[in-house]
C-alpha cells in the first residue's frame, strides 16, 4: 500500500517549498530515508487485527465479571474476572498535521469463554497505532475490534498520549497528556466497574 516513489517526490517538493535545495549535501538522501520511515510508521495499514485477536484460549465461564482479577497469564485467567493489561507503549501519527503522538494504552475486558494472550492485546494496539488517524478514533477502533473478534462481556480502553502538534503549536505544555476512553458492553453500563478499572490502573 505504501508507494515509496510518491513519498520521495513529495519530500523533494516539500524541501523545495521551504526554500531548500533537495540535492545539497545532507538532504540528498532524505527522500529515501523518509520513504523508509513512513513505510514502517504506517505498516498497520495492511495488517489485519483479526489475526492476533483470533488466537484465543477457551475457558469455562464463571462469575459476574465484577470479582477482583489480576492481569492474565497466557491462557490462565478464569472467565468472569477483569483481565487488565496496562502500559502498552505505542506511537502513532495524527491525521490533522501528520505529526506523531505517543504514549500508553490500558485495556481491560471481561471474558465470556475466551481469553487472549497479553501479547495479542499489544499487537492489536500496534496495528491500529500504525494507521493515520486521531487518538479518539484509535481508542474506539481497538475497543470495537476486541468486542467483534473476542466477544467478551465488555471492554474498556484508555489511551494517554503526548501530541507533538499540540506541543509545537503551544496548545499544550511539553509532557501534557491527552486522555481518551472507550467503554463497550458491561463497562458502558456499570460505573462501579469503570471505577474499579481506574483503581487497578493506579495500583
């Protein structure tokens, strides 16, 4: 999906547009470097989130989904418990200015007969992060994908990220985080469950 030649030409035009000579020493290889970089940054465009989310462990259901639960060991979490994976580091690109935003994702879900290995949650975040979009959209996409492919009783996704475009334009101070939340299923309906999720994040 990535057309390296078009990216190279666009970078040359950008350099000319800001008054630079794209052939001068130091810039001559910049179009090639940028094309390779964008190929990596947007490698999630062709990736299918169904791939990591289809690798599940089957377990017997029990519990209401409101009992205390710790982060899952691969295949070892009982159904009905909240499974939490926090501090998944990601970087993405904002579609408004094509500048990076980066931070951490926190995901919890209440399983209904199937659980994921924790590495699969991280891979799902990575796929959506490597697409051009805004943070709020990415948060909802991750939650919807988990609901669609895992069919849990509920999902809660929180992204906290620093946006280079906001920092550079002086809208926010360096280090300031934008926080977005997506709640699906029982998490959307139960304020106490959401509170327990945030309490677990602080532990």
